[in-house]
């Protein structure tokens, strides 16, 4: 009899009496039992077979999946979600507000120089020497450049020779005239003594008159020759280009060897200027004010100028004049603003913002000065119709609601919510939230 090894639970099935076909034979006192082999084969269990999908196994799989998701989220939070966010910060500072004249108008414009000139030669010529560079200060009358003098020098020499010839001819005629005058005197004496005829006297008189006329003509020619020499001398002087006023060279427009001319000639091969000079003492501001607000501007009105290059520097200034015309296309009126004190940092063509202040009598009724807290305007953001800042507490941030006042020099007055010395985040990112871990950005 063959017996197949099986697990205990399998044996119960193996010996199921309903599926076994048995035959009992008694031979010599022995009982022999024969098993149906086909029935046994049908009861064999394959160990590699896929178990049936039961509700309990599905629940087990869902539990395993949930655990994996929790582990993944926890890992993401540890590796990425809890990473410190790099931010810029600034401290809230104490300042004084009120007591100063209020701003009645803001305008933008540019720094300009009232005296600015592109210097050129008075005659056409080739640049021989150039004695300037950009940024160089020059005095009035200082030599900036010289032109090639070869041709004008020859013309001057010719004029001088012509003058010498005219003077030589004049001297010769003077001698002849003196001789003719002496001959006339002798003829008059002889005629008085009736020793010569009247015709001889007339001839002597005509000779003196002719020589006198020739002398006058030569004197005129000498004058013309002298004038010609002066012209050529002026042409020689014009070959030297000088500074028309004291200032600073901001542009060098020609190089040695190039042709320059006071008028445009020769296409792009002839320069019309040698250098541009600016009188730095004539710097001022020009702004365009909307004509709807020009009534807020008066002569000598106090203003404050802030250069775009130096936003934290307030420059005292005042209104010089209101140009009495309007630009119909832009609907603006030009206003000239003068600096109370000039500074080397103020450069022509710089962008500038101007605040027009109230008059002194109106400012006297302003609120008295008070100490307030202010922060950079880039730290303040709005949400749900309110203003907030991100306040730094250690290495995390918290959102704080604030009340704001006036904005001045890109700083906002904080009436409540932030105290002096507290640190706030500049340019807050959208990914910040209460409790976000931060790291201060360093340069």
C-alpha cells in the first residue's frame, strides 16, 4: 500500500469515506483494503496553486498599502517638507513721523545740465592732437585739441608776403611823390620868374597828382594785405580748440587723424564734434507734472529729490520755475527743480523722483512729531484685505497682522503688530506658512 505524505488537515480530506472506494477481502485471517487510485489523485492539493481571493486577504493588502503610503509621506516630510527656506530679513526700526511738511504731489524726472556743449572746431581740418579723456575736468580756455596747420600756415605765409610787396610798392611811390613835389616847387618858382612856360608848370602839377593818387591806392592795398594776414592768423588760431567754459568732459567724439568740420560734410567720415563738456555747477532736475495738478506747484516751493540710484538718500531741493507752456500730447507742464546743495554723486541724465511739500504755513498745522516703527515696504503683503508680515522667531516664522501708516523712502510705518528690533522677512515667498523653518540668506 502506498501512502502519500500530507499535512494533518490534508489527511482528513484524503481519507474522506465518501470519496474512497474500498474493497475488503479476508484472506487467511488478514483483511486487505484496496484504495481507489483515481479518487486519491483527485484529492491531491497543489502547493503552487494561487489561493482564492477572499475578503480577509483583500483587507490585508489594503492595510499593507496604507502602511507604505504613510511611510512615503513621512520620508518626504523628513527629506523635503521640513527643509529650511532661505529668506532675506530686516529689523524693524524706530523713526520719527509727523511734524514735517506733508507731500502734496509726487513726480518723476531726470537730472539735466543747463550748460552742456558739444565742442567743435570753427574750420574744417584734420585732428592732429587730442588732449582730453572722458571724465577729465577742464577750465575755461583750456586747449582741448589742435588741427593740422600745414595748409593754413602756407596761406598765412602768402598773405604776409603780399603785405610786404604792397608796403614796398607804397614806399617806392612815396619816394617818387616826394621828388615830384620838389620838382613842382621849382617849376612854380621858375614860372614866377617867367623862366618856363605855363605848360611845364601844369606837367609838374599833374605828375604830383598822379603819384598822390597812386600812393592812396597802394595804401589801400596795404590795408587789404594787412587784413588778409589777420584773417589767416585767425584761421591759424581756429586750429586750436579750447573749452568754452569750465566743466567735465563726458564724451570724446574724435580721434587724431580724423577730419572734423563745423558743419556736416563727407557723410559718416567727417566728425562735427570733438568733445562734449558739461558744467557740473548747472545741474538741476526737470520733471513733467500733470496739468491737472500743476496748481499744487509754486515758485520756490520746497521739494525733496530721491535719485533712483540712491533710494535711501533724500536731497533737499526747491522749485526754480514753472515753464509757461504745456505739452498738449502728454498733458503735462515742465517744472525746473534746483538742488539746495550739489553733490558729486548727482550725475546728468539720472532718474529722480520728486516730492513737492506743503507750504510752511500749511505745514505748521501738521501733527506733532512722534516715534513710530517702520519696516521696508517689501516686507509687507496683503491677504484677505489685511496687511501682514512674516515675523522671525528663532528659525521659524509666524504671520502677524499689522496696521500701517505712511510710506516714505520705501519704508512703511507700523502702527501695531511689530515692535522695534523684531526681524521680518523681506520679499516673502508663497510657500511660507506659520511654523515654516527658515534660513537667513547671506551675501
